[in-house]
């Protein structure tokens, strides 16, 4: 089988030739160095861009427009897409997700923004098209430029909800037809045809990209004091996501899509089960239904402890669930027992303790256990429990990958 066949077979709850492998973002210099990735390539593969380059650019007149144009140019996007596909092929990964949203594109988004009370130079910040503010910084441990979410464009220093709602109404409507949003995805798909990596588009959804534009405290206040407003914003995001999917189905003939929508903290859901059932569940169910009607599998990424809403999430009909974080008490073995015929498990190899602090032998032992108990019958894609952070070593990461190639061939040998 090729990578695409392997992933789709697994999502169909059938046994492929081998357990597929997925990795999200790689922010570990040791991992990248282990795979002989140059510093330039590392900058394209990691989440951030060069903070020093932004500092220098900020001295130029009109630098915000210049940086935005460069970051979203076709040439930059194509280089990024090519670099990440080639790395993932080198590693031996089957499934690669490339976003078609979440970029600093559109009329309102861009570079050089700041958040009240944040003592950092504004050149190191940007807002994406949703209105979420991110801070770029040089990470001393990894030697890479990384990025952190720091707040929303619709926040208010005084916490005035009327001011916050007015800011949202002034933000430019999200445009699914911006050509540059598809540049990296198009190049990655083109390169992947020769490299045998299955590239799927990644989209935002209905909760994470909403609360992060306001800040969580403001979001909760609005949810209870102005529920109609939150309903409207959530509906706006639902319509945008649907419009993006329609483009992907009609123009790119996709067969699978990845949806990012974190639903929980490490201890439990952001929303009560009742609020989740009202705000998120019907929208996710409609999205999955549209995708299935058009022959598209849906994989949902949601960090945190989602146990209280897990049955509802499964009931939406999603085909894959990621990342099932061990540090959030997500148990893939129990989920496999309870829902193994309904959803494919994607993830769960812990990045905080095991991949970052364990030994290659411990990584191999756990990955083997995951394969033996969750792979028979299909329905398992091995992946880390989150992004590959700077503390993850090459030896440990390589142990996870090698174990899949050694123990993940079907039929699964359960006596290993």
C-alpha cells in the first residue's frame, strides 16, 4: 500500500499493510538535526519564523505589509511545503496535515500587533485571520523560532463587553477564496505524489478559534451575558469552515480532512457538557455529515481531557480522534475497547514525560504496547500525544518511528 491507501484503510476500520504514522509540528532541534535538516529548512518546518529577520524588517518603512506579503507569497509557501514533505518522507511518516487557514492573511490580520500589558516588541507579534495574537520568540533550548498564543484582537483593557463585541463587528469577514491560503497545501500535495506522504488539509472549527479571539475570561462572560452574540460568532465560523470544505471538495477532490478544535483543559472540557451539546455538537455533526456525503473522512484534533464529552464527540461520526494526551488522563486502551469499531485512534505517545525524559527502550516498550492492544482490526495511527517539543530527543523520537516499522506490520504479532 502507499501512504494514502494505508491511512484511508485505517480510518475505514480495516487492516492496512502496516500501522500508519502521523506527526504534527516538530519543534525539536535535536530531532531535526538527527535527520540532517539544515537551519534554513528547520526554520520552514518549525512553527515560527526568524525573530531576528522580523526585527531587521521592522526598521523599514511599511514593513508590516512587506512581511505579510513575503510570508504569504507563493514562493515562500512552496518552499515551506516542499521542505516539510521531504522531511516527513525521510522520517517515514504517512500522514501530514497542512493548514488552509489560521494564517496572517486577510484585510485585518498581520504583523506588528500588540496586547495591552505585554512587554515585548511589537515586531515579534502577529494576528491571524481569526483575530488571535501570537508571539514569535527565539527558544534558547531548541535554537528555533517558536510561537505562542498570547491573546485576542477583540480583548479590552477594561473588560467592557460592549467594546469587545464592537471590535469583533469591525473585523473583516473571513474570506475562503484568498488564493494564498492554498499555496503551501498545493505544493505539499504536488511534492507528496513523488514522495509517498499523504497530505490532508487542516481547518479550524467552532470553539478554539472563537474563544481565543476574545480571551477565555471574556468568552465565558459573553457566553452567559450575551449568548446570542456567541451564537452568532460561532455560526460565522461554522459558515467559513463549511465554505472552505466546499472549495476543498470541489476543487481539490479531497478524501480526508483534519479539524483543529481544542475542547478541553488537562482536567476537563472548556464548556459544560450541556453547553458543548448546544454550541459545538450540532455543528461538528453537520460538518462530518457534509464530509461523509462527499466521500471525505474527518479527523478531529482536540487536546485535553475530553472524557466527559467523549461519547458526544464520537456520536458526531468523526473517523479519527487525536491526540489522546496521556498527561490529560486520556486512555487509548479504554477508548479502543469502548469505541474501537467507531473511531480511529491517532496519537497518545506521551511527549511530556516519555519522549522528552524517557529512554529509547521505554519508548519502544510503550509504542509496542499501543500497537499490540489497539492495532488489531485496524483503527490505529501511531502519533505523539502533542507536537514534538524542544525537549524531545532524536533517539526517543526515532525509537517511536522504528518500533512501528518493526512491530506494526499486519497481521499484528500480539506475542511480541
